[in-house]
C-alpha cells in the first residue's frame, strides 16, 4: 500500500498494488543420446521433468537438426527416417508462479546400412572361372562396399573385392558376403 498523508487541502489517500513473485522452474532431461533407427519410431530412454507445474511439450529445433526426424509434442516419441543430429527442445509452460523453461537435447541417429545385391546369375559354369560379370551391391548408407567369401565349401572359390571377379576350381556352393563399412552415423551392414 502506498499512502499519501492528509494535509491542509487533501485528506489521506492510499492505493494498494498486488505483486506476484515468480520463480524459475528447473527442467531436467538426460536421456541416452545415441539412438538406433530400427523402425519408424523411437522412444527416448527418459522424458523431461520439471520442478514447476507447467505442462511439458516437445519440438524439433529445425535450425540445428541435420537428421530426418520429427517428434510427438505431447508424448516425446521420435519418428526418425534418416541419420544425423536431431535436436529436440523440451519446454515447460509458465504458470502458478513458475516461469517458462526449456532444455534442448541433441540425439545422434544411427542406422545399420541395408544392402541390395542381386547378381544377374548365381549359377556359374566351371569353365567360366574367373567370372567377372557380378553386379555391384548397393547400400542406403555411405559406407564403401567390399566382398569376402563366407563359405567356400569344396569349390575353392575366391573373390576379388575390387573387381568382384569370382574364381572357383570345383563344383558346389560358395557363399559370398557384401559388406558396407561403417561411415559417420551409418553402421556397418551386410548381405550374403
């Protein structure tokens, strides 16, 4: 209350003013930050909590994000479709004497590379050794692809990893694996 004392010309007067004192709420969020894309959605290992009463929501920081990702603003479940950095902001709304608060977490999204390898023929004639017409494998990632014999059986087979030429000395089955090396956020993957 502010009060003006009475004087010769004016009676005493006052005015009341109500002040609201707010405090900062503390937002805590420490999930595991390296995530593996193995389906369409990823649930973080933990969710944000606040020392206040404000509802918590989530959003993607599109200016800092390099990955393909989105987030459910209320549940905090991430939808991911490409590797990279996904920066998520957790926000606690102001209210009940608590100020707005936010915290950002950078998730590193990784993925095992998927390879596609469909040689035109897998039935080879012994007389065609070495066979040099093997198509190259492709990957959805960035890793270089190499080729190795996994099981030669009794064929004595081998493969030149650079040219993909297959050599063999006897009849039978030979299992060859195409492997995409790990690169950046892309994890190694293979196909036989």
